[in-house]
């Protein structure tokens, strides 16, 4: 079983992740992981924190001479801003610094202090922060390297920010990485990207924030990942849960998604064809690569919507959690828009889910056993 956990606070000494279940013998390229961490920090509309941190992952266990050993792998990402927060985030001693008591609408602040019976909202916001996703991106980087051994790739791009959107039917998923070269917003449509940038500039002038939509494609999968037999084994269940676990994600769709509401059954389903060269194939992919909770061999297409970031420079009305007086919400250093960063996190979470499904189906304590099982299955299906 592939599993992972993360730990750490936004302004603590570091973020840590432990991942268990990767087979022994997988070659690890730390530069690829750090490249994804850098991608998560980029994007037009990001805030000042990105100028402080230059995230890099250090592997502390589970890898020797560049190969996995089969045991748990520990990843550490150190927070450079910790130098400025050691007193306020100290593990011991007396409380230092001003408490945060004005809850931000749309954040974990109020519900968190109610649930955990805390007096200072910082006790909640530090862990609830999307800074935690840096650890997930590092874990996703390991998962991607397992997928590479099967010829599977996960890519992402931004399709909508603040109502400025691309012409999605024209997307060639196999060319996304090439088309994104030089894009500040991970957008393949240069005209749409300029409209997105203008929307971000306008929001920043108003002290406001913007959300948007990103799309993920899993390429060169095989049929049969996941299962129809139980609700929690369905691959669409697990992908959707992984996307919704990302901070600020409020909706997920696969394939046509909510667009199905506008289609007839004769328009909605992907007709099946066969020839000796291709085997079974489809000319359309309305299902987004998933049928009956299982991958069907077509690209897996996922979209997720990110709400506008709840920390506003022009704050909303709130209540002080100690005095119960009406106040304006707390303001923290924040981004105007982080949809391009969320796309990288979505990419990582998708890679983790697909890697987990592959290991469940093909097993293998060693990479050789795993890749042999994948190869035999592909040969049986002619894929």
C-alpha cells in the first residue's frame, strides 16, 4: 500500500513528508522533485512569501546511492522564513508576539479555534495554510518517477482565472508541456493569459483575490486501474477526494463533468471500435478516461476549481474570537491568485493516486517485479 503523511507549519522550521510503499530499486532524481517545487512557487499574482522561500527537498531516509530501498522515505523542505519567526513559533517557552483573533471568512480560522479550543488563530492558520502543499508536491515528484517507469505522464494547465478562459476543446494534451514553455500562468493560450493577467492586476488594485480552474491529464494509462466492486476502490472516487483535499478547491469534474447536463445520451457516451492494429479504441473521450470506476485506457481528464484566496488586503467583516466584537478580518501576507500553483499540487496528488492504483494492481516489492507485471499486462491487452 502506498501511503504518505505530511507535518509542519507554514512558519515553522520545516515541512516534512514520509512516503511508504514505493518499490525498491527506483532511481530517484532529486532535481526533478525540486523543479516541481519551483513550479509551485511561480505564477503571476503570487505574493511576497515566494520571494523568500526557494523550496528544495532533502531526502533523509529510504534512498541509498540514488535508489529506493523499499522502506519509508523521509523528505524535508526547510522554511527560510523560520529565521524571522523563531520566537513566535517556538516549541517551548512563553507565548511571544501578538495573537491573531480576527477570523478570516473562508479560511479554517473560526471553525478551527472552535474545534480545537484555541485562543490564538495562529495555532490553526499555520497548519491550514497552503504552504503544506509543498510537501505534497515533493511526494508527488516521487510518484511521478514511478509512473515514468510505466510510460505514464501527468500534466496540467490553467484554463480559467477570474472568468478569463481558454478554448478548451482545442487542447492537445500531448503537447501541453511544449505549449506552456514561457507561460507565467501555466496557460497554453497566450491571448487568454493576457486577459487573466489583466484580471489579476485589477483584483490587486482593489485589494481583492481571484480563483480559477485548472485541468490535469494522465497520459498513456492502461485499462483497469481502480475497480467497480466497492465505492472506495473506484478510481474516480479517489481522484476526486485527492483534488478536494487541496486547500481552496471547491469542485471537481472528470471528463465532461457538469457538461453532461446539456447532452443527450447519444451525445454523451464514447462509442467503442476495434481493429487489429489498435485493439479497442474510442473516437471521443467524454468520460475523461474513467468508466465504472476504472481507467479505460483513454487520457484521464480532471478539472478542479479553486475559490479566491480568503486573505484579502481589503478585509471582510468578521468577529474577534476573544471579545466577540465586530471587526475586520485579519490580513496576512498573501497571493492575489495562486491557481497555477494549485495546478502543480493537483498534478502531484493525481500522480500519487495513480501510483497507488498501479501498485495495488501490479504489486512488487522490487521495481523489476513491478515493471515486469505492468509489461505483461500491457502485452495481454495489446496496449
